[in-house]
C-alpha cells in the first residue's frame, strides 16, 4: 500500500525561517559562554569553519531532498541508499532523538531567559510548560507552526539588530583589543591543543547550524519543492553563519572572554554594558522569544522524523495517525512527552553535546548515502545536482566523523550507549513483545455467543439468518434466541418466572421453524425464555448474568419521537448493554453479494468493517469501504491530493479492523455536499444487498437512536441495513464524545468552511 502524505503548505519564507531562526537561540544564548571557555576568541573561527562545512552538507541535502521530497530527511536518504534495515533505523532514531534533545535544550534556555526576566519563575517548570504549549501548536497544524515561526523570527531579528547596533556603536561596547587581547587569537600555547579545542568547540556549537536539517525533515510539506528546497537550504545556512559570527563578535569584543567563560547569560551580560538601563530586560525578552522559535523548529523536526519511522514500519504504527488537519498528532504527543522528561534534567552543556554528536552521526551517513544513491539510481530525476561531486560527500562525511571524535567524552559514551540500546531494541524488541503478549495478555471473557432478542416474530427469521452467517464465518460461536416473558395485570411476575422455567420454547411455532432451519444451515442454535418486568431488563440481565455474549442482534424499531425513543427497549439496551450491539433493518436479506460500509474512522465504524468482513467471508461477497468527503472550494490538484490521502487513510482503517486489506474489499472515496447524500447516492447507484454502518457519537444521546446521519440513511437506503455499536466503558465513551465535541467547537471558530462537513460526518 502507498504511504499517506502530509499536506504541502510551507512557503519558501516559512522554510527559511524554520531553518534559520529555529537554531539561533540555543547556541547564542546558552552555549556562547561554554564555547568561550574552550577556545576564547577562536570561537569565531569555529563558527566560520562550521558554517563552511555546513554549506557542503546543505548542498548534499538539497540534491537528496529534491530527489526524494518526503518527510524524514536523513532517514529517507539512508533508507533509499542502503535499504530499510538496521542502519536506516539507527539514523532515523538518532535524528529524532537529537531533535528531541535539542527541543529540551531550547526549553531549558527558555526557562533561563524567563528566570532573568521574572526571577520568581522556576526554570524547569517553565521549560515543561512551553513544551506542552508547542506540542499543542504542532497538533493544530504545520501552517500555524510556520506562521508562528515567521512572526517570531521577524521579532527576533529586530531584537538582534538592536543588540548588535548597541554593541558596535556604544563607547562601552565592542573593542578590538577586548576581542583579541594582547593580539592573541588562540589562547593555548601549542598548535595541537588549539586545533583539538577548536574541533571540540565546533562539536559543541555545531548545533547552531542544524536548522537546514529541519527543512529536509519537512520537505514533504514544502510548496514547489524543486525550487524552494535548494534555496531554503543555502539561504538558511548563510543567515545562520552571518548572525552567529556577528552576535558572538559583539559579545567577545565587549567583555573579555575569561569573564564570559562558562556563563549561560552572555547576551544579557553584554547588553548590560551597552544599554545599561533597559538592555537586560530587552535581551531577556529576546531570549524568551528566541527560545520559542528554537523549540518550535526542533519539535517540528522531531515529530516528522517519528512519523516517518512509524510510516516505514520500524516504530509503532500508531505514530502514523493523522488528525483532521493531517498533522501526526500521535508522534507529536510522544515527542512532547520525551522532551519534557529530558528537559527536567536541566543540564545545558550535556544536552548540547548529545544533540550535536547525534546530528553528526546522522549527517555522516546521510552524506555517504548520496554516493550510494548516485550509483544505485543513475537516471533518477534530480532537480538540483551538487557541484564537485563526490568531493562534497567525502568532505561532509569526514568532517562529521572528526566532530564526533572530538565530542565531549561523556556525551559520546552516552550516544554510543544509545546506539547500542536502539540496535538491541531493533532485534530483540519484537520477539520480547510477542512473548509478553502471549504469556501475559489480559484474560478476556469467553465471548462465543450471539444473542438474538426475539421481540417480534417478523424479525426473528432475518436476525437468525444473519447470526447464522456470522457464526459460519467465525466457526466458534453459537446462537441463542431469547424471548422475554412480561408480567401483566392478570399475569403476575411469579407466573412469568414459572413459565420461563417450565415451558419449552420449542412449543412456539416460530421458534420451532428456526430450529429446523438452523439444523439445515448446520449452525448451533438454542432457545431460551426469561421473565423480566420489561424487555430491556430481560436482555440486560441475560448479558450481565453470563459473560460470553459476543454480539447482541435486535430488530430496527423504526423512527419515533424523542419521548418514545427514550422508553424504547432497543435504545435502552443500546445505551446500557456491556457488549457489542447490532440493529438490523431487513429489506430482503437473503443472499448477500455486495456490502457497503461507510467509514468515518471511529471504533464503531471499525466494528462495522469487521462485521462486514465476516459476512463477506461466509457469503463470498464483496465489500466496498466508502469514505465521503464534503465539497469545498478546491483546485483540481488539491482535490486529487485530498482524495489520494483519504484513500490511503481508508486502507489504514481497514487494516486496523481486519489486519489487512482483503481482496474482497474495494476502497472508494466520494465527494458530496453532505455525508448522508454521498452515502445514499452510492447505495442507490450500485446494487448493494446490505449496508453496515457504525454508530456516531450521538448514540449516547436520548434524541437519536444511532445518530442523525445513521438514522436518516437507514430510513432512506434501498437495501437492508445493519447499524452497530461497539462496546466500550461508559467513562471512555463519554470522554471520546467530549473530545469530539471540543474539536468541532474549535473548528467552527477557526474554520467555518469545515463546520458542515464535521457535523455530518460519521464518527
């Protein structure tokens, strides 16, 4: 099956801002003091060399990203070059974890800057709070993330401009003799020490240049990727290098480097001299704002990498789930939680080394991948080709290897241990998971009985026929046809109980016919009488008295007003029964050849798919899984993209319901003004014998049986209809309903055009 795709909605400006502004905060605000302690004024040379190397790496990425404009960045290139094996898994996992650590580092930097502005605010709780905020922002949509990055980036550049202008124009600001004291650019006496410290500084501060990797991770969401991606890569590296060098020069030329060594507040220390009255407050605000852009960018990158790992089948598949806005919300939640746990440590330099070494491992293999890709796919379409190949690939890989070697030993050991753990999980994790599931899975009740409520003689035959079909498909069920004996003014409850215990159901002519038919169909069936004050109480008592009812089948009660619906036995059972329920509207349910299943994606439509599959297996029928999307003002291109994405999504839902997409299934996406119209049009235009519909969340309300869409479609469909509700605990059902309701309210406020579509869609 093809892979689901993210929506292309990032412009060139948004890409550049994501690649530029998103990486400036952590290095300038948090790591400049650490870098000064290592190399003094030579920190500027480290920044320049890191920038030159990044040009080479970014050019390599520009070629690969335009050749494979997909989410995932380095993992995608390694996978295409070397296959979807251990190396691809390690590169993708390290890329995701490095971005996660970077987000945590930036969050800690946010806490430090905010603490300067408001000392009463604790650093770690502030870091955790901002990670929660950006997790929610990512869930709401990448367009919002991109717009936020542009806005924050413009504000940040204004702040940086004020800082630089003050540093170079103030009499207390930049001086050459402070930048290079005694004319010594290098602070160590011998060349080897200076060289090794320089490489170690590059390893520390290289995290300031990884923004272009964010662009690669989001290539699948870029508009006009052939032109936008190469420009975004090169522009972002240029801007990052210039801003870094100018900003650090201003700091080291204003305060002697020994005084800045080890400081986490270099910019505020500097601006306190150049703008004494309000400079610290200004830079603290800038620090807070800058860290926001960094977190924004890092989390976007990490979540897309997690999504790709899941989509390629090497991380849990649940992380591929997309929201209505086509954002990978499950991956976002995971990355957000991991970032929060890491940020809780509050260790700045260690987090930076881990992020840098992880990125260099990724960049090393990504650079080598380009050599393999040129050999493997010589005729591949390459909108951008890097000059001086293969020299660029070898330079990038070699520099990455050097930086990893000179990384701080603790973080290097941590990274090596992390790689070892990931490799172990790759090979040992699945067998262990399977073993644990087999030996420790929770015991479930033995649900092997289909219970039929024989409330009306006119529906018993069709319900039994349907139950027989399902029984033949599952092979381990038997059918119980139950009648409820009710008391009356002339017939006491005691008499009803006596009859239920002593009268044989076989004496009833309808029941006797069923038994004869069951024997010819070779399905196990028995009958039962139960005395109860009401039909619904009798059915519920039967379900609660024994835990082996897999499915309750009952007849369709027809349309009724709200008052009558509340007291109807089917509605009461639907709301209270602790088992799956299916209500059948029979319009000639004999031989089933074609089944229609409208799919909305909720647990009830998954039950509908499973039920339709079981019927199709027994009857050798075909199933059409239908997804209806409402018409909006779209171009042909966006309509095609939406249709393709919905078809892929539909396939994923079918896979979740029946473990694969069987040959008897057809996936169909249709457009209509409303979901009910689309379903009815499909049912009318094709010869369907049966429609199986999952309940909407409205089944919990007293005003609808299964929901406004379901009830209307059942009444107007030309074929027989089964409406089904999957059992889940009441608190969980209530929670899901509240979440859906809040989503609708949000979308009504934010996206008026989506209002009608969401109200009519089957959940």
